[in-house]
C-alpha cells in the first residue's frame, strides 16, 4: 500500500501493471463464476483471504480455491488498478447489500449469498487497505509520502528497481 508500484520495475515486470493484471484476473473470474455461486457478477467480486461461515480461508480466483465468499476489500482495494469495476462493486455492496454488509466500522469482512451468510466481524486488516487504496487512486497521497522517504529511495536503489513511472 505504501510503495507506489508505478515506480517499481525490475527485469520481470512493472508492478503497477502486474497488480492491475492480478485485479483483472480476480474480476474476470468472478464475472465468469465457474462454480455458479449466487451473486458473483461484474458488480460483486473480490476473492481474497477472509472470514467464513466455518473458518478463515485463503479464497482465490481458482475453482478449487473459491469457497463462494465475496470480500469487499478485494474489489475496493483494487481501486487504483480497476477504478470503474471497483466503484461499481463499492456501490453495489453499499446500496444493495448495505443492510447486512455495512455497519459502524464500514464493510463487514465477507459474505456468501449462496449460504445466506455474512461475517459478523470488521477486520482491520481489510479495512485499512480499502481506505489507503481509495486515497492512492484519488490523489496518490500515501504513495507520494511513502516514496518521498530517503530510506525507501535508497532501498529501491539497492534492490536495482527502475524508478520510471509507468501509466
């Protein structure tokens, strides 16, 4: 959340492009919905590790690692990479599912429409990335502050990352 991936390129990839591709894989997987879970769509996506009706699981956009739970932070934390898709999901979560998904601390950790389940917890580990990445999308403030730190600049130089901004 702190490192501006626009500026991080190594011999393998530019990390902004890589992160965008990973977010798009998650989005497209949920749109395709190979396991036919209720609710998955272009406005209801975001698979990542989360609370569940039975246990915490590391859900992934892969059929055998998809347990039917949507995690708001998966889509909302992707704002810098998928702004239109993320905004559509955020509005859907708030306006259509807000009665059970939104509470005093923001969005609950996860929900599963197939099992008619919603997490009772608000996980700080997932709340923070949503706020930070929305701000990074809006203004880049967190990225700018973090990347202006001399120790960060020195560390990236030692790791031999290129510092050219990619859009």
